[in-house]
């Protein structure tokens, strides 16, 4: 099969011993219902609450390192996996090639947009020998997206709200036009303030924030606790989002929906509901979320003790 | 010391004339650039509007409602930021000049001696420790900055051959030790909360500045600049060496400690407000020396002015070129490094290094 870096990899057809090396990969494997096939994960994955809620045994699995600090190749090989899911950045491709040379099938997945999140699910499901499972998850994603588009597609351009997204590096660091967060905002019917920027998270000046004058501000949960103070800063008082107190933390309490995973679909639904509450009065957010989790993890969001945790207190 | 008066080829009269002229010109440039940078940015603010805002803050005259957003940007974001740029530029370049005079070594500066690395580590440690004390970050930054200088000095003194070279090498050692400590902090810190905060802090930018920061920075750097300006002649004496200093009736150790403490304090408040700013401390004193000669009583005021101008210009570019903010260190390093090479080339064979 061909992976998302264009490499041709020979796989057994039914992988039983899977290793994931970054958070989106782990969450994708879990949402395909393949948790009990994991033999090792990266050090960061068990820190995502939903991962351990779905699969408590994950904390006890061997850890192979992580993307930012490097992986231990010997640990990976010693566990005799028949599928290793790697990232495309940094040393991902080199490591995948080295593993393949030692007879271990290694696949690059690159979930960076709604389309590639689905593509990654298909590839993993194919390698694990359960392609129908990917169809189920993708149907669930498409259902959520259709709920949103049915209510936002007709929005006239002048009613679309400008959204400022603050990333994990701080309030004045925002998502550029080629990031998933930009796509999520536009799928939700909004306009990303930093759409014209290119690259990764970009730092901006407070002046630029005032000039963009966003109608709403979404922040990632890493900086949630330090965001409230920006609602009170006099220098930002004239910004629409500050005046209207339209500051929200992207859910949820147990997994970041603003980072690539099948749950990003829920992030879009949540964003649309917060931006255009009038158009979504008939949508019960928690009910949709529960259904989605039920399909992916066989347990609802509420059962897992999940909370939106999206308010920001000044 | 770079050149003793004996090997200084220029006649004294010429330099006196030059100095007055240069200082006046630089002062004029700094004031002009300051007003210009108040107008430049992502939001266009005209000179007439600045006048309106100034009257509003000073005499309480009303601001037209259509300008209220601009008024907030001007008084609470842009004005403090320009002010900070001037103070940071002056503080960093003066501490560079003091270090160079003190250690009689043209190759040292707060970044090279490891002070900046020590301050950065201290600030990161303050961020990780429980409690949300802003003061803790600054105090730890200062303590580890000082520890870094004394460590570098101690190593250099212990080895005690070829002092100019060894001091630079010792600084290199101290810098890498503190960088390693910083990496340990980043490795053990919580990827969701502490790590982004540290990364954000280290990247360094003037974009977070608020008046609260200036209430600390202005007295510390302002006081430091005044003190060094008053004592600047003592730097000339100190740069003659300990023996001569004593024979002139001055206690070298006391003054050396005063100078180190004051300049490290200035570096620490800078680093803990806007991260590491490269090259200013090393390059600006050299430019000043090329302009008015090595005598500290003339060179210190000129260093001060050029430092302010340089940083103000660099930050103006950083915040207005693109919608995204450029890290200011990119600009200071890209202009400072080639300038330094040019100065090295121009002054080759003049006993400069």
C-alpha cells in the first residue's frame, strides 16, 4: 500500500501489534476501535485524558519517546510490531525507512486537514484489515459536517464572523491560513483573522489584533487559564470580541478538538454553534457529541466524564 | 580597553570637536526616529492624531469617538512599546560597553559571557515553579545572570593564561551549561502548560509590553544608565589594570563589583521582559568606539544613543513589515553580525583585538 508520504509499504494485511508515535495517530487508532492492538505509544499520548478513558491500559504500555524529543528506535524494534504509525515532520520519514529496512512495516500518516484526517483513517484501517471500520467513522464525521453545512452554507458574506484563534504558544500567536484551525473556522461559517498568514503558528502584535477586530476569539486549552485577563485589558476594550465577551476555549476537557483527529469534526460543530447560536437552536450539542463518541469509542462523551469546558472567565 | 591613548592616532582636538557634533546629531536622530516610530505600525496613526492623544492623556481633553480605538492602541500599546525599545537598546548596549571596558576585552558582551543564558534559565525556572509571581521570574533571572558572570570570571581566573581568549571560552562554557539546564527544564515540564509558556518567553519579543513592565524597567535601566554615566570615568581607570587603579587611589574590586551588578541587573530585567536580544551588547559599543574613540567619558553617551536608535529601528521593522510579528533578534543579528565583521576588518592591525 502507499502511505501519505508517497512511500510504498508492504503490510501483512491484518496488523495485530501497532505502535503509534504521536497524539493524532493514537487517537485515530482508538477511534477505529483498535485500542487493544496497541503495544506501545509515545510519551505524550497517555496524557490526553480521552486516550486513557477509552483505553485505561495505555498508561502501562511501553513508551517509545516522542516527536519533539526523539524516539528510541531500539524500543520500537524490540517490541516486534507489525505496524508503526509515524509522522511526516522531523525524523519521521527517515525513521520509517529505517524500520522498513529492518522488516517492520512503518507508515507515515499526515492528518492536517479534514480530508487528510479521513485519508489517515482509511490507511490505518486498511493496514489493520478492517476498512469497513473507517467507513463507519467517516460517515459519522460526514454526518456532523452536514449538520453544520446545512445551517451555515447560506450565510451571506457580510454576516460571516471573523474569528481570531490563539494557539498554544500564547494569546498573540495565531493559526495561519494553511492550518487545520483555519479550515475548521471556515467550515463553521467563520473567517479566520490570520487567514492571509502562511506557515505554522505566527506571532502577531497586539496592534494587529486590534486592527483585525475579530467578532469572536477561540483559544486552545493550553492557554485557557491565562486568557481571561485579555477580556479586561483596556487596550483591547474596543475590539468586538472583547466588547461582546465572545471568548471561548475550544473543547473539550478530555481531548483537544482543535488539533487533527476525527474529533475535529466536533470542533467544527461546536464552533458553528457558538458563532451562530440562532441558526443552531434545533441542534442539541451534547446529544450530537454523545452520539459521535458512541460510534467511535462505544462510550458516550458524558459517560466518560467529558465536559465542554469552553467558558473563559475574566 | 581597546586602544591606549598612546596608540590612538587621531589628534585630541579633532575628537572633541567630533564628539560634540556626533552626540548632537545622534540625539536629534533618536528623537526624530522616536516620533516617526510612533506613527508607523499595523494601524496608521497620523501626527495630528498623536497630538490629540497626547492632549487627551495630559489635559483630559475628549477624544473623538471614531478615534477611541486608535487612542487605546497608541497610549497602551505603541507608546509603551517604543519607550521600551529605547530603554532595552540603551541598557543592552551600555552593559556591553561596561563589560568590554571592565574586562579589557573587546569580544565580550552579556550574551558572550553567558549572562543572557543564565538570565533566561532563571526566568524559565521562575515560570515552572509553583505560584504565579511575576517578581520571582525577575529575581531568579537576575540571580542566575549574576551566577553566570561570576562563574565565567572564576573559570577564566583559574586558568589565567591569555585572559582575552580564556574569558570568551569560559563564557562559551557557561552559556552551554545554562542552555543544557534550560533544555532539562523544557524536557521535564508539562507539555500542556509550562512548556508553551517557556517557549513563548524565550522567543522574546517586545509585543507583550505593558505599562506595568515599564514601571519596573524604567527605574532599573534608567537608574543604571545614570549611575554608569556618572561613574564612566572610573571605567577608564579600571581598564588600565588593577595595579594602576590602586596606584591612582581607587579600589578596583569595589568598582568592578558595582559595574558588574548594575549591568547584569539591566540585562536581567531586559531578558525577563522581552527575552534574549542578540548582538546589541557586542556591536553597539564598537560602533561608538569607531565614531568617538575609546575614552569612556565620550564613548558611553554615544553608545547609549546608538543603542536606543538601533533597537527602536529594529523593533519598528519587526512589528510593521508583515501582519505576523518578526522576532526582533532576527533583525538585530542580521544587521549586527555583518556590521561586526566590517568593523573587525576595518580595524584590523590597529591593536583592536
